């Protein structure tokens, strides 16, 4: 993102939500609680996967990676948002704004593809259980994760490095530096940039979503052939993932595939709250409540902490 106009813009102003201090205090409390729940929940997921040998499986390895991405999401946006709620200036440097944009783009692309990889993992586990240990061996899991991160960089960040914007304005109608909001600051025609965003969004959102739906089409077909006693167990391993997919893809697609007139409006600003702030908080809760292994691991962890506390006393 470059600035080529005569006045070099070195910082931007984030308009945020409102300047009403009473509303900002309420928003501060709300977002602070969300950030704490997000951080604690995702850190617990990562900790459970690391310390419990029972969770040393590809499914939970990918879940751990999802929690890391969610932590990057919330930590990139929420600390600054919490600070800006009590600030009258709400300025952000050009470098910090660029970093925030690229981190968000990297995480967005990675999370979409990671959810597709998780769906593929469930497909192999349910439809080809005898070959699961061979197909989803650890070397493959590491390669898939590396591919997700690399392809996200090449698809989401690399093209933007070669499509600079001529920026004439420095007021961003958003609570963060978001690509669609930044495009509106250009003093030239933005149609080419909008087309680029749409094309990249099509690849990074719709293709993984189609792969997820295809995987679950095969899964449902296989599960229906199982006796009723085993169906609930098979479906229970997939419901959490489907809930996360619906929440994340639904809100992101609403924003990126909406009409261009929605860009940088309040509607687009509030839509981004769900996938940047709310979704990272709900993901660990969804997986914890619906996954028996995670719940058992968490209970065992709490029991160990309680026993250690009693021993110290």
C-alpha cells in the first residue's frame, strides 16, 4: 500500500464507533470481556492439546492451529480498539496500519483453508478409517499446515504488494485498518482494486467452502450407512466444525461479497465484528462444549489443579 499523492500521509484516523463516552465505556467492558474469554479459551485449547497425549491426533493439531490463528486475530485488533475507545485522537501510523491489514489478510486466508483441511481430516476419519493413520500421518499434517500459511500469503498478501493505492484521505470509517475501508481512501478509480478483492475473495472463500461442503456430502452419505447406534458418535465429531464454518464463512462472505456501496459503511463495520472479534471467542467454546475428549481433558486439568492447590495448603 503506497501513497503517491503530493501530501504524504504518515498516519490515519480511525473513526471507530462513536465519541459518546458513556457508550464507549459500555463497549470497553463488552470488548474487554470478549478479549479475556477469547484469550483464555484459545490458550486452554492449545494447552490441553499439548499436555494431554490423548489429544495428540491430527484433528486436535489442526484445532490447536485454529486457536493460534484466532489469538492472532483478536490480539491484532482488540488491544488497540480498547485503547481507542478512551482516546480522542485515535490515530494509527501508516506502518502499524499496514501491519494490521496484512496480519488480518494472512489470518483470514489461513483460517478459511485450515477449516477446509479440518473437513478433509474428518472425511478421511469417517469415510476411510482404515487408511487414516497412513493418509493423515504427522508429516502430511505439517506439510498441509505449511501449505495453508504459504498459500494464504501468496493469495492474500502478495497481490496487494503489486497493486498500490494512491491515498488522498486519512480518515478510516472503521475501528481497524481493514482492506475494504482503506480502498475507499483512494483518490483514483477503485474499480480495479474492488475487482482484485472480489477475485481473491472468490479463491480464498468460495473454493475452501465448496471443498468443505463436498467433504461433508461424502461424510453424510457414509454416516447414513452406519447403524443408528454409531451415527450420533460420527456426527458429534463434525457438528462443532460445521458450526464454526457456518459462523465464520457466513459473516466474511456477507462483507466481501456484498455490494460495493456497503464498503466502509457502518453495516460493513459491524459485520466485521463477528468474524474478527466474536468468532475467535466462540470457536473454543463450540469445540469445548461439543467435543467429549476436550471436555474430559479440561475436567482432568481442573482436577489436577485442585489437587495441587490442596497439597500446597
